C-alpha cells in the first residue's frame, strides 16, 4: 500500500545479523504495534460482518529471510490479532475503538510453522483487560477497589492467553517437552 516498502529486505539480513551479533531477528512483514495496524483504506470489508479484513502478511519475505538465515530465530513484533469480541465489549461499554483490526489468527498459526519463535501480542492483552474493566464499571458504578473491578479483566486475560497458547501460537505443553 505504501509507495516505498517498509518490509525487511532479505538481502540485508545476513550482514545485519553478522555485524550486530543478535541472537534473534525481529522482521517486518506487515505487522505493526497497537490496535490500529491498518487503515480502512488498506483493508477490505467482510460482506457478512462488515468488519475490516487486513492485507495478508508478506510470507514471501519471511521465506526469503529463512533461506538467507536457515534456522535463525525470527520474532514478529506487533502481531496482536485485536480480538473483535473485546473490541465489541469495550465499545458497548463506552469505548470508542472504530476500525480496530489486527493480524488474523490463521496467519499467526502459519507463522508458527516457520522460523518464527516469538510473536508479540501485548495489545490483545490490553484489550482483554480494558474490556473487563469497562464492562465491570458499567455494570457496577459503585466499585472503586481494583480487587473488584480487575476480576473480570483478569478473567478475560486468562481466557485470551489460554486460547492463544493452545489454539494460535502452538506453544501448549512445550515446556513439558524440553528434555
């Protein structure tokens, strides 16, 4: 969409990794931080739901980098999927997050099958937490104690991380298999 591509240039990764001595490499293949990774103009709309559908990640760039640096650990920053259920809860309880959209989970699943070993999803956690707090304050305006209004937020975050670990990132039971 941009006049000048801001993707990682595969032809530069060997030199960069060698000169810096990094032990992993965060690459740019279409991810970005926050809940607004893409403008509506960069997306299409799902005709059934009306929700924004972002452009696909540049897996060809990832594959070219893997060929240049075989087995080298790759990191994806800014890879939150911006779960629409939390965006909907936030908006239903006074928030204003129009057109918030993230990386589709099926693309993250695909990335886990590659040299990608770390996927950053902090915005998803923030959305889950904010949804819980907004919902609780809306339903219980008398609450003032964080032990009261953070309960639903923690519950949503726990649900989110369980889902991501088992259904998206493919990291369920990985620690148990480190013999």
